[in-house]
C-alpha cells in the first residue's frame, strides 16, 4: 500500500509562470489537505478537500492559488503567476475519515523554487 | 499572531539522555495536540498525540505531558538515540465540523543526538 504520493518532488519556475503540484492520496482515502512550509517555519494550513468538493479554503491566498480534487485522478494545487515569495515546501496529507485525529498521513512534499 | 509557541529552536543531547521540547498555546478551544517528527527531505510523521482530558500519554520512549491550566504541553524523549535526530513540530487543533483537520504548527525544534 503506497503512501501519499506527491509529484514532482522538486519544481523550479520562473516568476510569472504557473506551478502545478499533484497529490495522490493513499488508497481508500477521500480527504486531502494541503499545507505550506516556509523556510524556518512550521506548516500552515491551506485547504481541505473531499472528492470533488472544497470543504475549507480559509488558508489559501485569495489570488493566484486554487485547488481541486476531481472524482478521478490526483488532487492539484495550482499557483498562477508565481512570485519569489511562493518558494516553499508544499505538503499534502490524506485520511480515510475526516480530520487528522482519524489517522492522516503526509506525503514527502513538493519543493517549489521560484527564480 | 503565532498561536503555538515552541521552544527551544534547537537542542543537542547526548545519546541516552532525555530530550525535552515545550509548546505553549493561546486558543483555549484547541482540543487535539499532536507531535510530528520530520527528517530532511521527508514529510512530517505523527509521533504521538494527546487530548486535554488526560495529563500524560506515553508510547515507548515518547511521552507527552499536558498542563491544561498553563496551556502548555511538552514532548519528552527518553534514552535519546542518534536516529532520533530530526525536526520536531508540535501542533494544535480545535474541532471544526466534527473533526480536527486544521492544524496550527509550532516553528519546530531541530534535535541533534550525539553518539
């Protein structure tokens, strides 16, 4: 049973380009969470999705960021027109039932560098 | 506003010693307090978690002590080993819609255990 798979592991984008980060949850998991980790900081909540629905996007920047979790395929975090401040590690986690107290697992992250 | 304050920022312990990491929180609505371990290049992995109805929880060499009145909780690693060298994050969450999915993380403690 593979864990939470994120790809790519490393992504370099020039300012103004788009970044697409993919997260395949563990088998049987229908809840996905995205967190961002800035250098020297703890992880910060961005968005919680359940298949085809955004449950809570209160941590997402209002502009340029969007997330989806379609019926088929991985969850996608999209960042349009990237800026240097978007450079960070982006982690997704998944769980079978709602919430981290029901046993959720993090992926290895995508490290985004904006040059 | 940093809702979870973690200290120390870094910690060096000799093999066999006790590692102690402390966290303080502000939001009295928090009701779930996990600790995560993160190795370089990896995602955070849940170590141990506690709810405020108990003052202590032990799993192997790892113990959480919880002081509700002081709004503090700490991680104790007994008989620390070089393999424990990693970054440790405390986190806290309040129940939202029947689950704890929005974790607020501390900034992390880099633990080094010398052989």
